[in-house]
C-alpha cells in the first residue's frame, strides 16, 4: 500500500546518540529481543518521537527511546533527521539509511542531514559518500551524532521504505531514480540481449553450496555472469540497466535493481526460509518499481543456518526447471552431483560450530 509522504517538524528537537540496549533495559521498555539501540529524536518536553525509530516490519523497532531528561548542547538552524546510518552494509544502507531522503526532493529544500549510527563511527564510508554525492549531498555537510544536540528545528520524515513492511512512500522512488540518472557512464562488458546472473560464488563468506553448478549451466546457455563486488559502484548501477532479466540469490547485490528502469524481470532465488523481512523488502521494491518478478524457493538447507551467515544449500536443478519453464534455458545440462556438494556443505557447516 502506498503511504502519504508525511513528516514532523519538531521545534527545539533533541537528537541523542545511540546506546546499546541491555537485556534489563529492553525488559524495562517492554521491547522485543530484536530491539538493539536506544536513542533518536525527542521533542522539547523530552518525549521520544516514534517516527524517528528504525523499524523492522510494522511493529518491531530496532532503535527506540524513552523520555529523555539530560542536558544537550544547543545548535542553531534546521536539520533533517536521516535516521540510522549503515556504514558499510550495502543493502541496508540503500534500503534503510536512504529511506528518508525522499523528503529532500519532496520539499525542494537544502537541509543538513543528520544521522545516528553505531557508537565509535566518526565519518562516512566511501560507499556512503558515493551515494550521497549522487543525491547532491556534500559529505562535509552530513552530521553524525556523537553527543546530545538540540536544534532549533528537526524535520523527521517517515521512512519511505522499511524492511518487512509492505507499505511504502512512492516519493522514495525519486531517490533511486535520481541516483540512477546521475550515473552517466554506460557499462560495455555485457551482452545486452542476454539475461544476467548475479553471482555470489566469489564471496568468501555466506557460501551458497550448489550455486557454482547453477552458474556454470547459465553461462553455457549464454547468460552474462556478473560478480558485483568486482565492479565499481558506478558500474554496478549501469549493469542493472543493461539487460531486462536479472537472476540471483536474495541478498544485498540484488538491491541494485532499485536503480533499474521500471518493468525489469527479476528472478530471485531464496536461499533460506523464515526471513520474511528480507523477502518483503524485495517484493515491496518490485511493486514500487513496477517489476515483473519471480521468486524461486530453492532452499535445501539440511542443517540450521547461523542467521544470515549461512552456510546455505540450494537446489540448483529446481531453479533450472523454473527457468526452462519460462524459456530462459534452452540446452541440456549435465546432472548435478548432489552427493559431492552436500559433502562440501556439511564440511563447511562444521567450521561454523
């Protein structure tokens, strides 16, 4: 569902840095176990502004605040609360740290962005700077909160996009379009008439057993094989506008589709079950972008995964059957050596224990 582009203007608003919630403090605030941090925006009476929370789903806050009674340094002017800064996580930065920037395009104003982030982070990463620059934001103007600060006015937009929330602010699309339009260099290393497989086989962690075989079959069938981590951020944006069909395992790399033109054909491979927030994020983005997406549940994990760290085992033959059914695989392919891949998967799993 499309949400209205609402925001709050908090006069004499206070922004505090984040502190990690202890189990005791979490219990005092009656919060779910996934609540991690206390802090955010408060009004001039010290009451927490709920709109400043980082949410997962509709009801689960990652950041939260109770009433604040401490002192704060006063700073003149108006700032824009951009929320939680993911310093080095590509997918979370795109989907969550940029989720309030729709307001800058909506208002047409040049307002200083203010982020909260993990204690100890003092400056933006190169990845942060790259995308903020594409949005016309000078990284030198961005303020990271490291002490309580009270401003004349704090603009708090609602998050235009939240993991696990099927609702979104349509104006958030302007953020991704602006980044894409600011990318002027075309990528010439692909056959633009062929589908693209977004591979994770060169990752050293979160290994997906069975993917190597899948990649080989797709390459034999004429697909482009792309390893995003081997390309610059600029090239990644261009790559995801170079074809019409993209397939890959659910994960951060596939969030590059946020910068693609409308009407692409994404094909997502699910590597694990029980991650509704991640799945919902992709489905919400597809709806916002007008993509004709297909989801293939290829999870074949025989052992418990260690959260999103894996290891994972997928059924590549199931993926290939689905791709053949929609005409994207033409040639035959050798049988999958399941026993050998399962052996490697179990060996990998032992290293996690």
